């Protein structure tokens, strides 16, 4: 029964991962990625990692929710109402993908891994807790510090009030165009030609 | 449900992620490719922990750290998307080559 | 320790409990509206049945080019999450529908997936008001999610386990609402948020002509509203298990105590919809991150200090 469930989840994860890059709707792409993650979380639960599977479900859901907001904000075709193709170097990407899969599959098939299965009845959650708070506290704290540094870095990178002063984060940036095909702006949006320095490519950011 | 099967699925996810990360023009889709790769890594780590490491707690720690890496990658990636969009009004990787000169 | 229900009985049991809970929520809502308005309420027990009949007869609308997969998926996901949530709640010292090791983290996942379900519901209609409601709701949802995880983990500390049956057992001497006073109010914020009820009704409110339900009518609307009431029931049951001592109580049988406490908590949550005004989304987000989240930290720190003594 668990064998069948494992293959169902595994195939669903792979198919969902493939459809992420083949669907036109960006919102669907995000939630297909979420579906792939949920299936991997289910597999981890089947393998016996109780906390790992649940934490994966939780974290990935929140991350995909944040991602869908960014998708709709920045992508050109969020609802997939028009077909589009936004790929580049397709052959290189396909070759690299297949090579990675072939390499991993070769390792999975031919290697002699030690056969030490998870003992039944092991208190995996309690062990994870004591490991995180005990012997591997340094790793845990480093991850925490890295996350704080990331938070600060992300805010600095994206804040309007960058380190150059109030509103300096917007230097060189322009409001979104009205018509991407012609690059036309709504009337009155751009400053007069005499006042502005450079054109669109306002220096290096 | 053996170690080989789980590692096969993990390699498939990793390969799909690499294909997406290299082939997509949009930075957000590239992020999703990287996420798929880390997804594969987490599955492989969890499978090795359950089948080849006898439930050693450091195996679970590896998966937890991979989750933290994923969070870091997403946060910085989205900040970069915002910064690039402000400068160029599109979130494409085309033309992001100032360091190459 | 807990007896798991048979695999086939579990969905039926969960469904029955949730259907009953949804009816109780509707009755309480009608009664509370009548009480607060001062007009009294007639036919309190029959009004929800009439509303259900009306919705079944109503014609379901469809917008132009909706995302059909999400249109169907969102209410189903919402109802499924309510069922998953109610199944980990212990009804007596020996019975819960599905007592998983990591019940607390499961509830975190459920709350996160509720945000996804509500976003999909607003997205699927391809219409302005639902999308605005969904966006507003995601901002609020991401804010109270962390809060609820902190208070739930704080409740897990005295039990030294993430399993809900052990958490209820750990309240044998003292309920968590007494030794962690901040827990239940903060969890109530999460409950109101996840069901967009009352003061946090940012996704289904009249200010956006119904929010995500603006373009939904008929049977899909009935499923959605039913899932919302079921989710409120599940949250109330979870609140009684984690904070109000679950099945602990002197004379009556255990399940009856759970039911009584759940109905009491439900009455409080439902009444808040008629007593407290709707918050403004940006004000609530600011307040949640600046005030409520530090209170959640304080709750967690308090629980940790108590455990160290």
C-alpha cells in the first residue's frame, strides 16, 4: 500500500514539476510547483520523517503564496490568457537537464549504499529536537544568522529608501510602460526631455 | 519504495529544475527551477536518511538546513527581481551582463 | 494511545461533525444578529435550513474565462482542510479520528493552505472584486500565520510533544488558557482570519460586494459558505483542545465536555462578527507585526520559562 502511494506521489511530483514550465498561466505554474512540493512532503511522511514532511508542507505553502504575489505583480501573462514562450537556450537547458537526471539515475542504480533502514518506533521528532538544540546548535544558529542577514539584505535591495538617501532607490527607474510593444508611456508620466538626463537606460543600477 | 526509487525521483526533480533554471528568461521562473532542484535534494537527503543512515538525526538536520537555504534563496531572489524590475521594467535575465564587461 | 478510526469511517465522521458544526455556526449567527440588533430572532433553527434551500435552488453564475480548475479546487480544498483539521482533535482520552505525531505542525500547514484556497477562490473568477479581496486577504493571512504557530508551539511546550492527545493530557492539572493567558486570544485572531469572519472579514465582506464570493452563487456558494463554517468549527474544536483542556471536566462524559466547550468558543467567535467592526487591512497588518507578534513571542517565552522551572 505504501509502495503504491509512494509511486503515486513520486510521479505526481515529477509531472507537476514538468508542467510548471509548460503552462501559460503563471498562477497555475506557482501552484503546480506547490503541488510538486506537497507530493515530496507526502513522500517524506511515508519515509518516516514525520516532522520533515509536515514542515515541508507548511514552509512550501507559505513560500508559494509569496511567490504567487510576485508572479502576478511582475510577470506579463499571469492568467495565461495568451499563449507565450519565454525560454532561451532551450537546447542547452534540455541537455543539461537530461545529463543531470542521467547522472543522478546512474548513481541511484549502480551505487552500493549501506542498508541501514530506519528502526521502527524511533522517536524521530524528539531526536531532531535534541540534535538541533544540542550537538548541532552551532549549525542551527548559523542558519538563523544567515536568515537574519538575508532579511536585512532583501530589504536593503528592494527598499525605496536605499542607502543613498530618501527616494534614491528609485534613481534611474521608470514607471511601467503602457504598451510593451511600442514602449509608450501614458501622457504626462515621463518628465520633460530637458529635465531628464539619460533616456531609458539610466546608468547602471 | 526503495532507496533507488526515491533517488530516481529526486534526480528527475533535480534534472527538471536544472532544465527550467537554464531555459527560462524570467527571473521568477528561474527561481522556481532552483526551488525544484532543492526539492530534489531534500527528497534525496530524506531517502538516504531513512534507508542508508539508519535514522541518524544529522540526516534530518540536513533536510532542515536545505529548507533554510531555500528560504534564503527565495528572499534574495525576490529582492533582485524587484531591483531589476525597477531599473528595466521587465523581469527578464536578458541583458543582465554588467559584470561580464 | 489513541484509537484511530477506521480508514473508511474517518471521512464520514469528520463530515458529519463538520456538517453539524456548520449548522450550529449558522444558528449562532442568526441568534447573535438578532440579539445585537435588539429585534430578537424568530425561527433561529429554521433560518439556516431556508438559506441552504435558497442557495441550492439559485442558479450558479459563471464569469468570462474563469480559471475552471481553481473554481472547483478552491471550495473543495477549503472543505478538505476543515476535515483534516477536525480529525486530529481528541474527543476523549482514547479517541480521535486521526491522531498524528505532529498535529500542531499539521494545523500550521492547514492554516497556510487556507490562505492558498482563499487566494485561488478570488483568482479563479477573473474579476476585480474577488481578486482585490484575495490580495488583501493574503497580506493579512501571512501576518497571522506566524502568530498562530508561536502560540501553538507555546502550548506544545508543557506537553513536550507535538501530538494533540498529549497536549490535552498535559492540561490535567491546569488549562493552558490559565497558564498561557495570551494564547487563546491570539489563536482567536488566527481563527477569525482563516475563516474571514467578523473583524477580519477582508475576503468575503460587503465592502467588496462579497469579496471572493462576489461572482459565486448557487451550489458553489453553498459549498464555500459551508466550508467556511466548517473551518470555524474546526478552529473552535482545536482551540478547546489546545487551550481549554479538551475533554477534561468533572461529571459529564468526555465527548460532551468537548462539545460544550467548542460551542462556547464558537459562540464567542460568531458573536465577534456582530460586535466588533471590520479592521482595515493595512492597519491590521501593521498592528499584527508590531504588537501581536511580539505578544506571541512573549507567550512563547513565558511558556519556555515555565517549562524550565
